C-alpha cells in the first residue's frame, strides 16, 4: 500500500518531522498486514525561494499516486493539510487518522 503522510511542518525541525513520520509508519505497520510504502513528500531540497503553494502543488502531485493518506495529529488546523484532506476525500483515497 502506497501511503502519503499529511502532516503539519510549520515551525518543526527536520528531526521532529522525521520522528513523526517514523511514528506514523510504525502505526501503519501494526494496523495493516500488506507492505507499506511511504511516499516521500518531505521536500528537503526544495528551491530556495519556494513559496507555500509550491510545496502544496508538489504534495498534491504525489497524493495522486497514493492508495491511502495518513493524517497526523493536528492536520485540521493547517491550510495545506486541509486541502490535502479535501483532495483525498474527493478522489476516493483511503483516509487514516492519527
């Protein structure tokens, strides 16, 4: 199963983001028996002047390849995550909540 992780990233370090993704993967592996492949949507090498909509556009492209979307705690308080949620729901992706 290919899983896209939707998570708030504002004001978080790369380490905090990575830890949250590792926790999500561990939870998914406990709940699902099929192999889990996390779609890498953490853009470490984004253009220097990338704006928030650039990140969102790239995320939505990746979301198209997902079988499921895992929404980390607090997703509903962030614009990008809520837009990813809307896309996931409207396009029939399996939504999994932390």
